[in-house]
């Protein structure tokens, strides 16, 4: 999916297959603010907290203590790891597909 590769994986397709939820959420909101016209009354009626919670429930997953997900970084060899709530490219694509 173009959104994931360009916005989440920092334009390095297939580099990042999963990211921390907070990184996804921040990039997703930035994408929406950049691409959508929020002067539309319909968009102002959306409960964004409920919407993002719904996306998290459908696409997010909590990592077990022995699972690590790389965080985006400019140098893929230096990717730090994180344990906790994350979202995968596969689950996101299933959700929007």
C-alpha cells in the first residue's frame, strides 16, 4: 500500500513491516491534516479519538516481552527496538483493503 510505504516506512518500501503505535498514529494524523479539508462540517463531526481507538483495536497488537519491532530510522542498520503496542503493515492493509 502506498500510504504505508510513503508515510509510515519513510519512503523506503518494504523496509518497515511494523511500527510502534504512537509513530503510526502521529504519521497518520499528519497525513490526514495534510491531505484532507477539515473545513467540511462532516469531518468536524467525527469523534477522532473513537476513530483512532477503532483503528488501533483492528490493526494494533501488544508485543510480548520476547518480540521486538524496529522503529523507523534514517539508517536501517541502526534501528532501535521497542516492546509494546505496535501496528503491522499486513494488518493495516487487511483493515483498509
